[in-house]
C-alpha cells in the first residue's frame, strides 16, 4: 500500500463536498428559473384587462333625479339595467305575494348568495341592507334574451304591474320575478352597492 493511499480519507457520503460541477448545475437551474419567470410574468400580465375594460366593468349612477314611481334604464357591460324607485303601493303588492305563487323561488341576487325570492331579498345591495324603495335588475328576459317593456316614466307592463316581454309573453312583477310565460327565471339582480343615499355603483 502506498503512502498516498494511507493518508487519503475514505470516500463516503459524509465526506462528499459540493464540486465545481454541482455549483454549475445549481447556477444553471437558477438562471433557467429566472428566465422562465421573466417570460411568464409579462405574458400573464398582458392578459389582464386594461384600464378601459376595468372602467366598463363598473358603472356609477346618480339616483337623485328619479322620482317616486319612475324607472330608468342604464347600460352596464353591454346589458340594460332597470332601476325603479317604487311607490309604497308597489312595494306592498310584491311584498304580499306568497312564495308559493312564484315560479322561481330563488332571489337571483349575487349580493346575498342563495336566498328566497322575497321582495326584500331582491332589493338588497352588496352593503347587506334592503332598500325596498329601489329595485335594481338586469333587464334581459331569461327566456331568449329580449328586453322587457316597463321602464318608461310611470310605466308598468304585463299582468303583474312590472315588466312584460312582448316577444314571447313573459310577465314579471314589480320585483322583477317571473310570474307568467315561458321565461324560467327571475330577472337577475346585478352586483351593486350604495355609495350614498343618491348614488350607486353597479359591478
């Protein structure tokens, strides 16, 4: 046995140290990961909507000019939204309607999640507060996407003092709930919140 072999430590897992090759592998992997991230992050970011699209995703509406008994139509994300300032008589009529009389018993209100289609649930904003005077609904018939009538000043349509879709004869009540005709669901409530007593933000 040579003197050199007597002085060298025995090779084993405990005596192994990182070599130059290991260092090169680690650095190459780090550079590759950084390069991949520098490509993926801008790619994902460019798929995000720009400021003009984000601006269209919400709409602020001034309610101060709407008199009791009036309704207006505004556009939000390319869809008509009906906003009606209801009279006490209108609120009393829809509030007295038993749930058993409704075809669709779902409130269809994303501000609440799953809830029964009571008038209070239909008139609740994202603030969690029911304001029966104000009804905000998407004005697209749930049958084939027509726009129901009943938004002109002081106008109510159909057999239930609400909205009427002349295309196929769907009747909605003063809470936007389907009561007669081929439409299967209530008019949906959009996500909205009150910014003040006279201003709301839809979306």
